[in-house]
C-alpha cells in the first residue's frame, strides 16, 4: 500500500520516526510523497531520496548527535562566550554540521536539489520570522528570487531544523531588480525552524485534494508523551536554551489532536528523552526506535482504508464542501448518503 507520510518535528526524538518507517515498510507500506518539520523534515527528505527505514536506522545509530553541536573558541569562555555568540550570530551553534551531514547522506542517493527528486515528492516546512509567515519548500522559495527546483534539499532541511537561538538562522536576501540588468538585494530575511508555525503539517496534503475519495491515504507520524523524563539542570545559557526548546516541543507533543486527525495519526511515545538530548545513549536510541515500531504495529493492526475513508468523508463534508467527488474510489463507488 502507498501512503503520503507526514512527520512531526521533535529533535533527537526523531529516531522514533525512523522506527515507525521501518515497521511500516515491514508491513508492505511505501511512501509516495512525504512532508515534515525539523527532524521530521530530515526523515521525509531521506525517504524521498530513496532511503529505507533500515538504512535510516543504520545511518542515525552510527551518527553521534553531539557532532551537530560543533564548538568554537567562544564556547570555552565561561558564561560570556556563548552569550557573545548568541548576540552576534543569533544562535548558540552553527547549522553547518547538520547541513553537511544531510548533504552527504542525500548525495549517496544522487540527490542534491529538488530537481533530483520526483515531482512533489517532498515538502519541508520552515518559518520566515522576518515577514512572519510560514514557508512550504520548495515552492515558496520562489518568493525570494530562487528557482524552487534549484534549491538544495539539505539547505531546505536546515532551514526547517534551525531551532531559534539554538542553531544559527538561515539568512536570505530577497532578490529585486534595478533597471533591466542590475540585481539588487534587500535586507536579510531570517528563516528558522518550521515548528514555530506548524510542527505537525498534516494539512499539507489535505490542501492538495482535488477530488474525493483519494487513492493515496495520508498518514501522520507524531511524537507524543504524557510523562516528564525528569527535571532539567540549568547551568548556563546553553543548558537554559536546551530546556527552553525541549519545553516548547513538549507543548506540541501534548497538544490535543483533533478528531479528524486522530484516526490517521500514528502516535509514537517519546517521553523518555528531551528534544535537545544530543548526548543520547545507545540504549535510549534503541528505546525510541522500538517505540516507533510498536506504535506502527498497534496502529495498523486495526487500520483499514474503509475506516479511514469514512472518517475523512465526515470531515471533508464540513471542511471542504467544494471538493469534487469521484465516480470510483479505491474501493468502488462512494456509498450513497441517506
């Protein structure tokens, strides 16, 4: 069965998403189109490039996440050093190591730009905090004078994963024209983590529905938790911001899932770690991965396309009365309404 997959952000908890992909593929499920925010964008991009769940598991398990927290000389000046970097760079850490890692992983599958992917295979959510708007990449990058098909997939994922104040934001300068030939550039635009505006973009494929029933169902993968993994130790500005972003993500994790989303959401327990626990142990990585496997097995044990279609039909009658109805769906003609 083919599905469109949507993956929530959640920092290092993303290993749970990989476990879910692995379990889904064991059930014969493949992903046609993918979308995601932050670490969900990483998983979505790797899937779109052709990685399997097993390959992603091996890739992430052998990558020390502390590699993404590359320290410069300022980090070693007690208290004031990280503060100076935060004020000058607007982030505690550079996003370069993360972008380089993603770029290398995608290159192994022959992917560099969105032109190297199948059409509409991947959508990535980021936030333009200068203009105060959400970006769905690659298409929305056109508003900055950049050809969407020439946009680096790794750069788009980095934009989506740039936790505010934690990683440096990505700076863009909107291209304009002066006369007929001279290109001019405006003030810098700051792009940061898409989680600010949409950490779980399940709506992306809903907005593209032209008719119903749809042949490809949309399934979301959400990182959730109801327990607190313990108090955080605040020792300085870095640990304070780690706690801040972990708390922000937890608010997303615990938010109420609307009825029209619940029946198509795989909820992956991830309360055993904090979002920014980059020094995650091998045991915790395995626990997160297995949580993703278990969540998928439980979800699809009772899932049917008919049940999905019935629930979507109820919601779409209210939310999308403009939607055209097909004569035939995957399971034959839609049932007549009394």
